[in-house]
C-alpha cells in the first residue's frame, strides 16, 4: 500500500467530515433540506480530499526532498548557520521594536524575523566557501595542536564507474595517497550493478570485479568510503550527473575514462586520472643508461625483440629477436612518450 493511497484516504475522511459539518451548518437555514446539504457537501468534500490531498502533502514533500538532495553539504550547513544567525538578530531586536507605537510595534517584530532570516541565509550561502575555509583552518590547527593525531584531509573525491572496475584505486587507497572521503553516488552503484547483471560474460565479469573492489575499499582503513543517495534530477547519463555533481560539491572526479576527462575539463571540473598517475610514477631512464631486460617476443620490425620493465613499460630491443626468452643487458637509445604510455628503445650491449 503506497503512502499516496493512505494520504488520499485520510484526506478524504477529513474533508468529508469538514464538508458534512459545513453542509449541516448551511442546512439549518432550511429545515427540510438539512440532510441533503450535509450529504451533498460531505461527498464533495470527500472527493476534494481524495483528489487534492497529495497535491497539498506528499508531492510538496517529495519536491522539497529532491531539492535538498541536489544541494551540497556546504550549502545546507551554511544555510542552517545563516538561519540561526538571522533568528538571533531578530530576537535581539524584537523587544525594542515591540515598544514602538501601534501598529508598528505589532508588525515590525514579525517582519524583522522574515527580513533577517532571509538576509542571514543569503549571505551565509553566498560566502559558503569562505566559511568552509575558516572551519577547515580551525580544524587543522586543532589537529596539529593535539599530540599524536595526524591530520586527515577533508577533501571529497567522486568515483567513476570505470575507475572502480579498473581496480587500481583499491591499491592506491591502501597506500594512503588518497586522503579524504571517496564518495560513490547511488547512480554509479546502480550502473555497476547493471553491468554485473549483464548477459554478456565479459561485462558481467567486469561488474563483479568492481563489486569486489568496492568491498576492498570499504575494508581499507586508510580511506573513508561513503555511498550517498545524492542525485541530479532531469539528467540521465551517468557522466553528465558526475560532472554536475562535482561542480555542486566543488570536488574532483577520480576516473580513467578519456571522454569523461575531456568533458569535465571543458566545464572546469578537476580530474584525477589514474592512467596519468601510472605514467607519472614509472621508472625514469635516460639515453645511454644500461639495464637488464627479458626479451619475451619478437617486435613488429625485422630483428626486433620486445621486453617489459617491472612497471609494464615496453622496451623495444634492436636486433633482439635472437635473444628470445633470455635476460640481456641493453643500452637505452631513445625514450618515447606516447598517449598510450612510455616506450623505450634500446640495443644489446656490445659483447
């Protein structure tokens, strides 16, 4: 039984009683029509309550819930502080204003509450960033002054579906290089569940891998993972929702999706790309350096051999095909940075 149906029944009964009471009052002016007035207006009241009660109760509440769900925590806290400040100022001025001659003494205190509450909420919401910075600085100072307490960043990072499926985020989080809170919106979790329930075997496996990664993240003590019901209305695409939500919360998106990366950058949203991080922490080698590499396959060109470093960087060895499945020492001749990553060209050491 839905809440709308229950509310309709309650409204129907209440308005039927009110209609019958009103009809009875009108029927007293005509003694022979009292019952007819009571039944007719009572039925009209019941119909009115059955049809219009949700428009007066549940639907405004749902609209308010939807509006609050789109607001960030900073906006809500700032609005609450502004409300309290406005009420305090109005309360301090209520007594002096009430001493004014009538009708000002009766009207101005009430108008003062409305005016100061409005200005309080407006000013605090407009300066929410400054308030957050002040509260953050006070918190960090308190944590620095407390012995034995390491300060933890209050930054929030949004997680994309692709980065959860990728799995490397769990390893990065365990190292402590992701301070703050990892926020996973409910629509991202729904998309991940949809992938896990896919009829395609590969997509289903990737979705289940993402579920396992989420479980690992929640168990990791170095990071806080929060799943939120916050949503973006009138937007269907998950990427668009993430970008809008990141702009509202003023937080970055952790992803390895190239398209989402470009769309977010065009709209001024910060992106933390795991692929860029992986390329940045790869070993740095310079032409002329020597290193050991295991040649595991032939290259595209005649005589070339291909091996890999421990971090996955491809090493193309000139005339290396004759050293297949052997560990050899090579000299780096060129380092090439491509969109796919770093590629190293080398030649075997003279023997």
